[in-house]
């Protein structure tokens, strides 16, 4: 069966599923409040009509003064959003609901949102306290204490009536697939893969080395930091082990809040540079911090070596006949852009200039 026929068959199946699901699912128009909420841009919207109806959505709960999991959740969701480029704002939408509407003004929400994501399709909302509590309760968040809100995300397709919960703390690739699986056409295509869906380049950024800190960095730091690709949510961590003492890095990675409270000038500089968010404490062990520092040092050396080789290659006349001398550098930077090298310090990650890792 050709790709076009498969897509048509999948679409027909999805339409049938939509009809049945809408008839059976309780999470529809009569379930969600359609009350007015306010976006990070100060726009008034109807919760169901404007944010849920006829859409595939990923819903999370946050509050801007959170120094614990909200920044981590949001950073990891931002990674998912970047992987969904082309569909974000078209048929997939993210909605983050404040659980602290008394303090989360649109201006604060915007600063928080802008720190993580600058693309389309993601709305942060605040509004009347009673309204947001009612919306939250419908989505399973019944706590009136902001710090005790649910940290799972709700995935839903309002067309098909498919709703589920997931976690931003698993593999980014797994959560991205779960979001795409809200689309019946996508699910059907995934069941019948062909060469077009098996691009080896897509797997390049998923390789994990024997370096013990790499997996930890990928999971905890990469959503906010890069190594050699520039500042993101937090600072670029390239060369951070040369700029900061290891003891300082280890202490900051393990407990950035203590450094901030103590008035550490580097920590306070990071607060000024990245005002929307602050790197939280992750309760990492001394060994975890040592592994992360080792990985950052190794990764920096690898990038510097690749760049030096590229320069030498480019300077050699024997290689100036059709060779792509810049390829080693491009390969390094592309690899980093796929999520392996997101990190600076841990204040925003693990070492903002020892740059904190904002997880």
C-alpha cells in the first residue's frame, strides 16, 4: 500500500475513532469550564473554546516563584516543543496554568515563559483564583498550596476524546512520541514505518557515551544549558571548569539556592543575567556533581580538539579541493543542538560561569 493510501486509510480510521470517542469521553465541552483566563500577553481567552476545543494539547501546572520542579518541568517541555517544530501552534498546543494567580501577573508569566521558549503554540494563563482552581480540579490538581501542585502533564486530543497523564521526567524522546501519538494519523503511520521515517540522522543525538556524567547531564541539564552552542535558558557551560574552581562548581551544582542566599557574586550575576528563572536544587550527591563536572570538562576538550582539527584541515592546501573543512565543527555543534550539550552552570543548570543549571 502506498504512503498516500495509508494516510487516507488512517485518516478514515481516525474520523471513525473521533466520532466514537466524542460520544464516550466525559472530557468534552460540558466537562471543562469555559471561563475567561488571561494569557502571558494580557489577552483574555475562553479556556475551552480558545485553548482546548478541536486541539491536541499538553497541559501543565506552574507558578513563577517556584524554585523546585516548575522550572525543570517547563525546561523539559520546551525541549519537547522544539522537537515538535512545525506542528507547535498548528495542531499541537501547550497550556501552562498558574497555581498561584494572586502573584502570577501576566508580566511575571511572560518573563517566565520567555526564559524557556520563544516559539508559537504555548500559552501561559492566569486569572481569577476560583476559576483556575476549578480548571485545575477538572485536570486532577486539587491542592490549594502552590508547592503541592501536580507535576505530571495532561495530554489530550479534544477531537478524539483521548486524554492521559505523562511525566516530563522520562526520556524527552518518549514524551515527544506520546504527544505525537495523540494524532491518530501519526499513530497509524508509525505502525507502518518506511524508510522515510527511519532517518539515521535522527538517532545521532541519542547516543550515550561511557562518560557517567553524560546521561545525568542529558536528563537534568540539557533542557536549560548547552556546551559550546550558546546560552539557552541558562548559560553555555563550555569551559566552565576552567573558569571556576571545582569545589565551587560542586557546591553550586548541589545547592545553588544556598549560594544565592549567601550573596555569592557569581550566583547573583546569574540571577541578573537570567531573571525569568533560577536553577533549583536537585539533591544531587557528591558523586553526581563530580560526574557532571567531569563530563563538562571532557566535552569541552572534545569540542576544542574538533575545532582545532577543523582549522588545521582548512589551513592545509592539500585539503582545499572539494573537502568540507568545516565539517568537524559543524558536526560538533549539530550534535550539541540535539540535546547532548545543553548546559552551563548549574544555577541555571550546573554552573553558570559555573553557570547554574536551571533544571
